[in-house]
């Protein structure tokens, strides 16, 4: 028993050393989960870009989409850029609907949008809102180059925080059917003895896995 | 000793090569001193919307089609910037207008008395009134930003004003990871042009002068159909 605990502790320490330490929490609030998955319907995942001080990163949106698509091959996830271009100019940062009522209004005013959404068989729209920011940093590093070669010496460390929320809209119910939020914090290190060795905490990746797993549970019939 | 000397002297063809190399090096140095140049390039999707049943003329002034913005460096550590948006502006507006109106006709000249132009319901004239940009080195914020303020006009073929208004557009790119300053400014400019298209398409019918003109035109067309 003690050996197993020690082994787990050692494994954790090694993982921390190799990739930096990350802690994450996921909260979810879901109302109407599809009982048999989403069938032939498609799902689109979009990032919120209307805030002045941050943008939801396109690669995070892509990561969540890939996580869902790889977790359940039957789910067809429409790419963000493909969707935004197909429905230009209605999903640009300036014009994107903030509430499902805004989307309903758009479909009434622009029937061509409603027709295209129906043709795509889109049942769920997932909005991702948040970002990963780099926090406090400490340490110092000096690098020098001479005729005989060059090198660095020192140690640097910094923290990163990821904070994301996913909002799920159901077109058939004309309602918001769930919210999932995730936070992840990690510490990255960069020791340098001649060569700097970055040990980066996969903060955004952990947040992507956390939110992706919950969305997969919501959308997939396998879960 | 002979070997050492032969290593440092050059024959006629070698001298030519050295001269060419020195010239290239000098040119590269001079290019490094010139302004950072961005010719904005991007793809602009056609709008998905109900077309207005009107024939619109469009006139792009030479200043608009060749629009460029030059910002001279204020210190030795900064670089001057030349951002050429004209080509991308025309590409975006042509795509947008073609998706908003039944027919779009380019005008031969600026509408006015005596100017021979094809017959259209109205002529749209866009102009760039102002362009600004911001780099992370200037703002300490990790985004590249571009603002454009447009001066837009809708006139009759005779040049009589129907509506005259200004429209802002803004675009930013969150990160320049693995890309140059030029590529990031290009992306921010493309985002700005997309925003301009979105702003125009979603608010055109609400511009006061345009609203009154549209009511008149659409009612006349409806009566003509009846």
C-alpha cells in the first residue's frame, strides 16, 4: 500500500518536473442532455471575441473541437473559421449574437441564415469564452556569446492561468442548455546551465481537456 | 606563407564575386534601414444576407484604390511603417456590395453634373478618413491593432448627396507567436476590413439618410411591380 502511494507520488513528481505542474477544476451545469447523443446533427464551437482586453484563442477553440471529434467519431464538429466565413458577417466580434434570443431575431430578419443553418443540420452551438494569461514571473538568466562559444546561466519561473466558460445553445429547444467552466493554473520553469531547458506547464491544454471531456459527455451517446 | 597570401588575394572572377557579395550585403543593410512594408492581403467572404433589390453604382477614387499609410519612426529604436491597404479595400468592398445588392456597377468617374456614368439607383463612395495602428512595442499590450475611420457617401448619379456618414472599423490579432510584425499587422488589417464589412452590412439600412432613400426606392419598385 505504502509502496503504491510512494510510486504515485514519485510519478507525480516526475510528471511535474518534466512538464510543469498544473491544477485544474471543472464546474458544469447542464439542463437538457440529449439522451441518445446528437445523432446525425452537427455541432459548432465558436470563440467569443467581443471583449476589449482579451480574445478566446482560436487554437483553444480548435483544441476543444478536436478533443470532441477524436473522442466520438460520430460527432461532426464544424470548424470555427469555416462556419464564421459561411455566415459572414453575422458571427464577427461586432455582430455575433450574445444571447440565443439575438440568434432567433437574426434568423427571422435574415431567412437565408436560418436556411443555411438548417442545411448544415446544426443542433448545438457552443460558445467558448476566456483566455490563458501569463502571471507572475521570477528569477533571472544571463546569456553570453564569445569567440569560443556561448551559453546561458540562471533560472526563471512563471505562472499561467487559464479561465474558460462554455455555453451550450440548443437550436431544437431554442434555449441555453448548459454551462461548463474550467480553471487551470500552472507553474513553468526554465533552468539554464549552458543551454536553457524550458519545462512548460500545459495550462491551456489541461483546460482544453477538462472542458472537452465535459462537452463530450454532454454530446456523445457513448458516455 | 604563399598559401596564406593566396588565401587573402583574389583573382579577377573572384573579385567580381566579392564585389557582388559586398553589393548584396550593402543592399540588405539599406533594406534594413527602410520602412517595414505591409501590402495587406486576405480573403473576404461574400455576405450571407437577403439582397436589396437595387442597382448600386460604386466609385473608388484613386486615393482609395491606392490607399497607403506611412508612419515615420519617432526614434532610432523604432521602425517606420508603410501599410498599403488599397488593393484589399477594393477586394473587400466589391465582395461585400455584390452580396448586398442585386446588381453592382462600377462607375466611370466621380458622379457629378456632366459626368457620363451608367444608370443606377445610387452611387456609393467609400473613403478612408483615418488609419491608425498599434504594435506591442508601442503599447506593451500583446495585441496588434488597426483602426480605420471611413467617410462613406451615397449620392445620385448627378452627384446630389443622399447620405453622408462616418463608420469606424477595428481589428486586432491576439498574438504574434511564430509570425513577423508584418504578418501580424496584415492579419490585424484583414480583421479590420472584415469588421468594416460587418459594420456596414448590419447597419447600412439604419443610416438615417439611407433609411429614407430605401423606403422611397423600395416603395417605388413595389408600385411599379403592382
